C-alpha cells in the first residue's frame, strides 16, 4: 500500500523552503529516517519518515515552498520491525 508523507506541524509558518532532499525513489527508509530538510526564517528542520518503507516517488524538489500538509513523497509500506 502506498502512503503520502506530508509536512507535519513544525511551528508557526505559512511556507518554508526545501533546502535538501535526503532520499530518492527506490530508497528504503526506516521509521524516523530524515526525508527532507526544510528552512524557515529562524531554523532548519529535518522531516522524518513516519514509518518504514520504500520511497516510490518524490513530489517536491529543492527550492520548492511547502506548508503544513504539503505532500513530500509517496512511500510503499514495508515490513515494520517490531523488536
């Protein structure tokens, strides 16, 4: 099953810039692995993957402006290690 990874609520902002993309389609990520880095006027924030899986596509590029709820990537669910 594919699921969207979106920008979480990371504070009071209308839009922030994507300054780094840390994954590419085909990459396998673990829960909490960083996906992108966002930069506001005050700080830079890495957005983690909410779960493990394989990145099937990216929906953003460096320089894009995003806000809470913007889709960053599509991830295919992987087996989650319960240990």
